[in-house]
């Protein structure tokens, strides 16, 4: 596990972007696992800048997102499908046929989850998975639980997650309470994991994930078992290490 601590959010984003840039330059046809949330916004900005400068070509890359809210139309500006278009895909030369996001509107959730896992497997798994971390230690929407869920699955969001995500919605009542998330298996089977965290409110989750026992009550702790993890933190998120 390589832990890189940078002075601030901007430096964290630039360092994380350099990892993704190398991946795309060395393996243009790679499978990139994408995360949402506030944390990777700076990373996506850096990647868009590099594309606009002519330094990156995403046309052969394939994208799999970690998660999507249940019952939010992709056109809803709070859906993760919308987030990805607005912050990344609409500004690069990503091939729409190579963009994969769980369908939060699927009537048959179980079938959708099986389809998503089969799609990931058909593409040979994920080469580089970008991850954020929730204040409760979740990765994707793998919430604290009595066991690790290996497959893509429907999840009922934790109260702390709903509270943390409420800042993006105009009222608490609008915050979705369920989601579809990639399970732990495809995350752990990714060749490289790139976890980003910034801010004081992530410091305890980061400490527990990296230094605490490996347990499903702190899902990110499973990353300790992965042979190739890059953690990029700002100083505040690293303060308890
Ligand atoms: C969200 C996402 C995660 C993200 C995490 C942290 O709800 N499902 O993929 O990593 O919670 O979000 P943020 O970066 O906004 O703190």
C-alpha cells in the first residue's frame, strides 16, 4: 500500500490525476472504474484539462461506475449518470457504448445486478478503480454490514450516508434511501486501486480503514488485503495516521 499525503485538495487531485493519466497513456484500452461524490471532482477536472490539451485520448477506454441511486432517472441532475456526464464524460472523447453505470431505474434489480457483474467480467475486470470513502468507511455504496457483499447488489443507505449526501439535494425528503452498488469482489479484483480522501471529516474513516482491523463494519478496511493500492490524501484526511 502506497500512502501519499499532499498539502491540500488541489495537490491531492493533481497527484491522483497523474496516476490515471499514466494508466490511460500506457493502456489506452483499459477498463477504468469511476467514483462519484465531491472527492474526485478535482481529479476529473485535471483529466478533462489533459484531454483538452491533447495529452489524453479516452476513445478506447471503457468505464464502469461504482454505483447509482435507486429510482432516480438518469436525467435527474442528482443521479450519478448525470454527475458523470456533467463532470467527465461530456468533456472527453469517451465512447458512449463503453460507459457502464448501474441502471437505478431497473424494475428487476436482481437481474440488473447480475447483468452488471457479467458486464464487468466480460471486460476482463477493472484495471484501475478510483475510490472515495464515506464518513462511515463505505466504498462505492458498500455500507457497514455484518458481512462483505461480493456481488453487485441493492443497498439500503445508512442514515449517516443519507445525511452526508443531503447537501446535494434541496430537501432531506429528496435524498434517495436506496442504491445499486458494485460489490466488494470486482473492487478487490481490480488490478490497481486508487483511493482519494480529503478533509478532516474523513480522517477517522481513513485511519480505521488503513490501520484498524479488517471487518465488514468498516468496508474500506478490506483494501488492506489488496496488493496494489494507492492512497492519496490531503493533510487533514491523513491527520490520524
Ligand atoms: C458517496 C458515493 C461514494 C463516495 C462517498 C464519499 O455517497 N457513493 O462512491 O466515495 O459517498 O462521497 P464524497 O466524496 O462526496 O465525500
